[in-house]
C-alpha cells in the first residue's frame, strides 16, 4: 500500500472516466449514421455493452484476462468475482495504483470493444441475440486475446509483440468479428437507398471519441510520466493527420470533402495510433495517421464495394483495417528511445524482427476472432434468430423491437 502514488491513481481514475465516455460517444457516432427508425436500437446496443460487460467483468472477465497464466492462453480463476482484489497494487501490472483502479480502467476497454462490433450489424440484428453475443464474445474472444497480449505469461506478450492500448485486443478483434457478423447476417434491404439521418450527431460522437481517446491511450501508461505525455501527443497528431489523409483521398476520388469523411478519418487515425501510441515519436505518429486515414478510406470505398459485404457503419473498415495498419506501423516505427519497454526498435531503425512478431500477433488475432465469431453466431442462431424478420426490418427496429420512436413519427 505504501507504493501507491496519489498522482498516478488520480490520473488513472480520470483516464477511466474519459474512456467510459467513449462508449456513449460511440453510440452517438453510430446513431447518426443510421436511419431515424433505427437510432434507438443502434444506440441501445452500445449501452447494452456497458451494462452486460460491467457485470461479466466483475464476475469472470477480469480474472480470465489478468489472472495467473494457464498455458499462455488464459488467466486462471484466482480473482473470480474480484475475490481478493483490493486497494493494494498488483506490481505485475501497475505498481503505483490500487489494483481496483486497474480493474475499473481495464473494464472500460472491455466495454467498448464489443460495442464497436455493433456498427457492422445495425438495422438488422436482433437485440436479444446481440446481447447474448457480446456476453459470449467477450468471454470467449476478448478475454483470451487480452490475456495473450497483456497478461503476464500470455504467449503473444512473451513473443515481444507490442500493443500499447489495444490495437490487437480492441480494434483488430472487434473489426474482424464485425466483418464476419456482417457477412453472416447478410445485407440490409434496399441498401442503395440508405443514408445517414443525423450527421451532426455523428460529428458530436466523433468529438467525444477523440476526447475520450486521450484517456484510452495516455492512460495506458498507467502512471503520470513521459510515456503518458508522449501517448497524448501522438494520439492527437495521428487523429488530425488521418483526417487530412482521408479527406485528401476523398477529394481526389469525389471532388468533395464530406463532414462524414472528416469524422471517419479522425476515428481511423485514433485507431491506427492505438497500438503504438506509447512507443513511437510524434513525427512517426503523423506518418501513421496520414497513411491510416488513406488506407481506411480505400478499405471503406473500394474493398467493401469490391466484395459487396454490408459493413453498415464501417466497423471493419475503420477498426479492423486501421488496427491492422497500426500494428504493422508499430513494428516499423517503435523506438526504445521513446519507451525502453518496447524491448527492440522497429524496421525504421534497422530491425526487422519486431515487424515479424507484430505480423504473427495480427494474424493470430484475425484468425481466432473470425473463427470464434462464426462459431458463436452459429450457436446463437440455433436458439434465437440473429436477424430480424423482413417486416421488423421494414418497420424499423426501434418500433418493432423496442416499441419506441426516437423522433415522434417523423418518418424513416
């Protein structure tokens, strides 16, 4: 208890609040991009994640992620129900803050990750099926991957792969799972006629995400130090650079810069810098963001069109593709002069080994997330239809599933 640092603890509590705000921000970001007849159902999915995962994390999620290692794959049940988790620090993860502060900070990551998946399945996925899905997905997908990457003894961590704040754990896992779920559900009806109903709402959501992401990345230093400040700067730089990269591509392709494109570019840049925020220089983050915005624009504009899948709100396009690029970029630009915990610098500094390890981590995350998502959805569909009926989809999920209208009957 004597090792607890008051400044570090206050910083983590504040960072936790910032990350918590990201999920309501995500609800607004997603809610503005759907038709008004589905805005409640869409935002409700993010809040379902907040509610369900808060309980799952207390009961079993935290111990599966951070409990004593079992074979490099999963944590044991030593902290089941937060048993013996108290004020004293756990030096394996954060030596200067109470373990309970670490628990609640990590909970916020566990909440937003399945909420991200909802962006691919909105306007057609059954709410009850989604609620069951995120419970199973968090337990069987998020928790193991988080242990691989962040848990003491996790096999990816032992390889030396880097993921400062969740490129693999949060974004690649959710983005790839979102793609699988979108393909399994199939396309929405009359897809070519669908347009966002409230772009200012989406813009507000993007602003809240940007704001909260400072806690997401800087807070992952788990202390008030130079790494936290570096992560703060790289996070902001990458978001701005990606908005420029996305907008430049959009202007070249469409001769216009859209507000929806600016918001999407910001998020793409935040995703791209997440795995390397505490390992790369500010100038490197500018490059990461600039290319991240351009790459995600191409994913959303060309790859989705080429393969004809209905990733409704581009969860895979921004989070999956952005997370993959961020993991690769960390293998290129990570520097031990920024953070000695990197263990080795990346390709830009003449070392190819880190990039190879990053690719192994990325591939493992993609394969495991995709296979497990397929299995979980197949299992749920045997008991509950994962897709709503044609009539429910036509009426809108707000009325058909929740018995409510967001705007008092103003139309579709």
